[in-house]
C-alpha cells in the first residue's frame, strides 16, 4: 500500500473513530459546541491538517490515542497501544490573545479552523433552534453561546478588526462566515453582506459566506458585490425521509429548491465556487449521496461530504458516527468524479471545501 493510501485510510478512520487525548492542553484549543466542526481538535498528519473528534462518545472509546508532546512538538499516535506514527497539534494563534476596545476577546468573535482559515458565526442564534420540532437535530449553535464561549452578534467592525489581526499575526489565508437563520426571507444574506463588506474594506482576504437559499436570487449578486468569493448552501442530508427526520424545519425547502438555488448561485460565483455540506451517516445510503453528488457536480457545485460527528447537547448526541468503510465507499468514487469534472478543493477560493480539514475527501481527488 502506498504512503498516500496509508495516510488516506488513517485520516478517514480517525475522523470516524475519533481520538483520545492524553494531554488535552496540547496545541490550539479544541472546540465544543457551536456551528462549525464541533467537539473536534486540529491535528497535523504528515503535514496535512485535519479536524478529528475528541469530545464525542465514540472518541472516548476510540482505539486511537495521542500521547504526550515531545520536545520537538511531535506526539505519538497509537492504535490499540501500537505506535502508528507521529502527529502534531497546531499552536494556538497569536490573535487569540487580543481583545476589542470594548473588551470582547478576539476568539469569541472568530476562530482558527485548520491552520489558515478564520471562521465565524455572524449570528449565533436561529429562528428554528429553540423548538426541537423545527430545529436541525445535529445543530449545536446555541451550546457555545450558552457556555459563554462566544457572543451572539458579531459586529462588522469587530469582524474586520479580528480578520486584519489574524492575517497579519497568523498568516490566515481565507475566511468562512456562516450564520444562524434569522428569518425566512433573505435567511441571513443581509447580515453576511454587511459583514463581508466590512472585512474586505479592512483586509484583502477571500471569503466564503454560508446561508440557506434566500427567497430572492438577487441576494447572490449582492453577496458577490459585498466581497464574497464563494458560497455555501448546505443540504446536510439528501433524501426526503432523512431530511424530514433530521431537520424538520429546514427540510421544508426540498432538494429541488436547493438545486434551483445552486444553479442561480453558480451563474454568479462561477463553477466550483458554490459548495454544499453533506453529512454522511445520518441515514442516507452511499448510493443516494453519490447520485445527488453527481447532479451537484453537473451544476458546478462542490459536494463536500463529511462524516457526521454527534455533538453533546443535541438530540443526536447518541447517534453513532459512520464507520470508515462506509466513508470510503462514498469518498473514493466521489473523489474520482470530482477529478474527472475538474472540480477540486484546491481551486475553491475560500471556505470549508478549500480547507478540507473536516473530511478526507480532497485526498481522494488525486
């Protein structure tokens, strides 16, 4: 087996099984709750940075364990007690030590994901979150807010201040702006426009915005004009029965409505600059995910398929993650489909697909 295939299999299995930490304080802080890769920690494996679950129930019983950090920063990774290689944990960024003039720590406004992407949830609440009969069952957007690890509304001027510092001090190369859904019209696009405009006025950094499909496609032009380079609109699940069970409110917009919005967005942002998250392991079959991905690729949309990770404090906290074999059955053919279509993670200007840390998908593109 080649070294590339060995690394690919190791990353896929780590992201499915999780990792036990002997020293949780090593490297940059892990994340609990929130709207992004939650209950994860950034890990560097042979130079590639990936997000690995460390706080999930499956991680607590994972065969993988990270030992204590050595003098050179290397950490021994073992599987069932046998050494399988060395890993590293990226250091906490320097901008985390700063705060705004009115006393808000920068890390409560935006956080480092992977090693070079700044991520923020512009609005940390959602119109559906308070009711479990409408909320997305996997979502933990309110958990980090309730724990005091973030603030509800990130002001445009604060986002600009933090982005400028992250680029200058830590070499951040692109930025992700997501949001809870504040209404059923623009669905957060207006907030994202004013936030992106402020950041781009302060620093030259590519931005991905993420929201549900707005009610009027004119918002795609407005987002582009505000400085957004790429757009994410996330399906999460692809079959009607799974969507209705897992995200009863969001599923009111069916897959066909998303497909129409994707086509409109690609016309504005360009082929390969529109993407969607698909969470494997929620009940969709591998064939259903691949069939939907084929449609997305034909539209010029990048389907970023990631393994579902159960997050504490959500109704799916006990839901098992997908195993590595299931993930490989999707990622291997999907990587080939993307390569043949000329849609590659490295060509996305900004965002989750370009970062690629939450899935081993990009390793299957080559």
